[in-house]
């Protein structure tokens, strides 16, 4: 809440002005010069709340800022200067000059205006923002650091200096700063290789996890104060963000694979899930990575972690026998079935042994069944014999999935088996086989 008016009153006034209040805007500007201390400050705050919509008020505000400042009335002068910055917030050079001015009271207001810049504006001025904000990130004012990080979050990916600046704040010994840096990094979606080293350093620094061999209370073999619960949670969030960002960077983060692999053994399921996803994003299909993901997919008790591991194996196109066995095992669990089917569709293993398991995994959920069907189609015509066999199943949904896949494959050799089911007593089977017969038959007629 700003001084003078309650926040809801400021919002109401701004709404009135934007709704067609040009006359009201002119009246407020007219009253500004003769208003008393409290009223003048309130009017300035309301005009500032309007932002660039109140640019016609700039001459009056500049007069208040200059004249009342000389008269020793800092409240109105400060409110007018703050309003000017907010109104000119869409002028990057003006805001950057305000940040460089060295006036401490101007910085929070300029940062607030900068945080409203659209991404294209922030990206266009990324270098100037980095130069102006780097000193603020080294300040001791936590609120100022948080504001600077929020402003940098509007810069898009591809700006190495900005990405590194934000990543380094993940190691700052303040929960609020770490959370702000994590949120900014996720908004930026980093992609530059330069960020790999600071992110890896953060992971090694905050690696306080008993399951990974480091007890809380010890770091690098030295005594360390026990973490309060809120600080430990902040560090987990930071580590999760750092791992996620490494996966986003992709192949350039190959050097970070060992430290990401360590987090597959974390006691926190959220870290294991993020690590598995990141390994798929980095894309290094080394034996160590594939074995670790296979073990996680097969043995982890948290479905979300198993899903992430299955998805990573799919992205890595790992075709080892143990990988395929783990994915077939995951098909049996409703919580991991969709991810395992997607992974098999990406890997495209030999149809023998996988097509039957896939079609048998089809169930009543339309989204999961669609993923199963797409996986079977991606595996190619070699799946047709298994699909024809599945049409004879007593289970409804494998029949439906087989008919849908055969329709996509335009498998003419399946027509006799499909035609036997066009009058099936199960409505879902009947509809799917009729559609398949129609699509395959139309292909035959078109030739």
C-alpha cells in the first residue's frame, strides 16, 4: 500500500481513469498545483499507478518535483518523481538512466517499472540491463536483489551474461533471494553453455542430502550448522531449478551429467524426478546414464519419478534389453503406463515382445489409449500380426486399441479379422472395427 490512499482506492481510481476519464485526468492535473501535502502526494501516486496512460501529467509532475523539492516539501516531490518514473516506465533509456543515477530511493521504483517491460523490450536491452543491475545484485539489500532478479526474469533465453548472473544467486545464503533466482531462471529458460559451470557449482554447494552421502550439519567434511526446515526446502527448490536448467541447456551440459546422476539417489522424490527429466534433456546415452534410468524406472516407488525415467529413456532412444524389459514392466502400472508407452514409441524396438505388451496395456482412458495406439503405429507394419491376435482378446480395450492402430496402418491383411467384429456386442469394439474397415476399404478402392 502506498501513502495517501488505500490500495483498493488507487486501483479504483486507476480503473476510472482508464475507463474514459480524460476529463477526470485533466481535473486531477489541474488540482495538483494547489493541493496540500497529503492530497498532492495521493494524486501523484494515483497518476503513477496509471503508468504510461498518464503521460499528459508529466509537465505538472515535473513542476511539483522541482518546485516543492526546493521548498523543502520532500513528500510531494518524492511522490511526483516516483510517478514520473512509473509513467515513463516504457522508455528503457530513461529507466536505465534512473538506475545508473546512484540515488538509492530511485532504484526500487525504476526496478518496479522495469519488471513490467514485455519480454521483447527486456531482451533488446539485455546487455544494458545486465550492466545496470549487476551492482545491485552485489548489494546487501535483499529486497533490492529480489527486484533486480524479477526484472532480469523478463529477458529471454540466449543472453549468457544475464543467465550466469541469475544462476550465481542460487548460491546466495538467503532463502528469499534463492527463491527469486530460481523463479527468474525458470522464466528465462536458459540455453547458453556458459551457465553450466555456475549451475554445477550450485549443485555441489547445496548438496545436503543424507541419501547422497552428506549429512545435514556437514559440508565438504567440515562442521556446518543444521538447516532450519524452511532453509532446507529452499535449497531443494534451488537444486531442482539448477537440475531443470541443465536439462534445458541440452547437450552443452554433458559435463554436468555426473552431478545430475547423483540426484537420482536423492531422498527427495522431486529431485529424483527432475534429475531423470534433465538426463533425458541433456541427451547423453552413456551406459551409466541408461543403467541408472533403467533402475529408477523399474524400482523407484514414486510413480512420478518412474514416469520421468521412462520419458528420459524414450528421449535417449535406449534399446537395451534391460531397458525394454523395464518399460514393459512399467506398462503394467496405471500410473506409469502412458509414459512407458510413449517411450516405446520413441525407441521403436523390434515388434516381437513389445507390440503384444503394448496392446494389452490399453485401457478405458482415451488419452492413455491414444498414446498406446501411436506407439504401435510408430513401430510400423511389423506390429500387424500381434494386433490381429489382439482382436481375438476377450478384453474390450485391447481390441479397440488394435482396431485403431490397424486403421492407422491401413493393414489390408487385417480386414478378415476386423470384419468378424463389426457386429460385436460391445459398442466400443463395434465402433472401432467399423471405422477401421471403412478406412482400410477406402484405401483399397482408391487404388
